[in-house]
C-alpha cells in the first residue's frame, strides 16, 4: 500500500481537508451546525471551527 508508513496520517489529513471543504460550504448554507462541529472535530481543527462559527 502507498499509504503505509509515516506519511499515512499526513495523507489522510490532506484528503479529509480537501473533501470536507464542499461539505462545509453546504452545511454553512443550511445552518448545519452539528455537521460543521463534526467536521471540525474529525479534522481536529479548532481554528476552523472558530472561523466557521
């Protein structure tokens, strides 16, 4: 697997951040605050959560 080794966590984070952008935009338009919270927690990004709220 190409995801083995020390690069796997960084690769996973990059993929999550890339695809979560679209979900964040939709959740903001529809006041999906629980979804915004969940995405921010999944990404372990409190600054993102502060920015969105």
